[in-house]
């Protein structure tokens, strides 16, 4: 799966990518991916990793963010836009980003 995500990034057509473990809590198991390797390509191709705010998905957590913060990348905090009521969860994503020590400039 790592190579598949890297190939998508290398097309140059991807601005934001969800490359966490792509899980749905209690519905879909995580898939195996080398976050460090993918983050190298995010930096090279200026692709922002997604911090999904939905509690059911919650992709990158604060520990993952801290590990990837050594790279010169921007992050995208979003809600996935599946439902207007999901906007209430945006604060969760912002809180996760803050716990990972992300600033406005990242």
C-alpha cells in the first residue's frame, strides 16, 4: 500500500492525501503503510497529509504528527465533508494538530 500512495503523490496531481492507516473504527481494519516513507514524498511533491477530524476515522493522531513534523510540509485539517453536521468535529482535528505541535504556518 505504501508504494500505491507514493505513486499517487508522484503524479503531481495530488494536493492533499489521506495516508494514515485508513481505518474506520469498528468497521474497517487499518492497512499497513510506511508513514515515514510516504511523508518524504509529501515533502518532495508538496502534498499535504490530511488530519481528518471525524472521530470514526481520525487518521493522523498527535504522535504521528510529531513524527512527521521533521519534514517541511503543510497539513490539511478537515472533516471529509460527508455531512454538514460533521462541521462540529473540526475542533477535534484542530486539537489533534495542536497536540502534534503544528502551528498556523504548517
